[in-house]
């Protein structure tokens, strides 16, 4: 089967088309023919030797965790899916899933039926970003109606879904993004928007219960500055690199909390997200679709940091 692999860590140029053996599903697993694969920041960070490279080990390996496709074969003991089902999922994370390929195998319960109203391109944009946003808001922060939630990088892949999920949960949603994206984010449900290039967000935002930080302290000390906008007892969830011991200590000194977060495979949560999408409560933004063989070009685009929503690889028609 066709795949995109790398034999060393480095820039986008290390990604190359290869031919590898098609995987075979073990008991409780399914073989999925991949129609589209989503691209996430963790992909290019891992490609360069950061991200979750420690879980994958040394190259060669095949990147990618966002999958939308069709069940081609089921292993012994699978009862939740059938051959021909259109599914989506984020299998194996943070271990290798190999989504940049024509086929993947994984436990059946790490997939669920994709949203009926989405194409495979759109569905492939959801799993990792959607689960990151959903689990951070519901499992880590336990957001409830009436709370004030600040989402940094609100226009990105995780951010635009976090805005919508937080709104669905009844929160007052504040987002940081460039002005050109404010009308779009307001239509998604954001109540307040701050252009971080024109004003320091901590100068205009106050009394926040939860900050979903999708930027991290490595960029202009965003995490540390976010502590200033939290209410007493408020929670900062630092997604990109986790909350450092120093950040946790600073938070405690100020009477607030800082926590790390890493997404997990979660078929039931994806089923709930699919319900929200099919009901019209949540929409998915795909900025561009690239052929599988142009994965390196897609990584270059994504690393530019100005993507609205998600980038996706087309693996099969």
C-alpha cells in the first residue's frame, strides 16, 4: 500500500512516498481503508523529533492519527462495526497509528461511525482536534453553564471546535484570534474576541473560570500571562507542551490552578461529537485538502501558523 514515511527527523523534506505491507487486523481490531487523514501540529512536531516522538521511537515511521475511511475487514470478536461502515477515529495515540497511508488497523472501539453529514475530508479534520477540545472542556475542566472560558488560538483546528463545544456547554466564550477571523468565530458562538496582535489579552479579559491554552508559554509567555485573567480557583489547561513545574507553582502562588493535558482515543466521545455535528450545533472548517503525496507541502503550510480550521490529506477518492 502507499504511505508517507520518514527515515530521519527533520523538516518537511524528510517526508517521502513509500510502499509498505498492508496491515492485518488482530482480534478485536478493524482494517480501515483510509479515505482522508487530518494534519495536526503534533504531526510536524513529531516529524522534527519533538511532539510524541518519544512514543514512536526512532524513524522510520508513518505519521498521522486522524482517520476517516471505510471498514474493509473486521477481526475476530468485533461486534460494534461491520464491513462497509464509514468510520472516523484517532487510533493508538500517542503510539504510531500510521494515518498517512491507504490502510490502518486499530481496536474497533477506537473508531465510531463518522458524522453522516460530513465528507471524509471534513470528518478527517475532527478526531484529534475534536477530542482534544472535548476532553479538555468536559473531562479536565468540567465546564458548566455560566462559566467564562477563554480559548487561545480560537481560529485553529482545536480552537474553532473548542469555541463551539464551550458554547454548547453553556459557557460565555472568549477567543483570541486576528481581527480578520472575528466575524467567523462570532458566528460559531464566541461572545467576545480579542486580537492578540493589537492588544494584550490580559489587559482586556478578566474573571475567567477556564483557559484553554492552545499556544503555550513558548510564545510570548502566553500561559504565564493567562494566570492573570483567572478568577480565584480558576483553571489553566496548557495543551501544547504541558504545564511546567514553574507554571504550576506560579499558579498556586496566585490562588489558581495550572494543569497539563494530553488527548486519548475515545470512540464514545467521537460518537457524541458526531451527534453534535449532525444536529447542526457544531461545524467543521477545512481550509485546504492536499493529495497524500503532497504531505510535505501540507506540513509547510500548517507550520506557517495561520490556518483557519484544519488541513487534510486525501488518501483515496
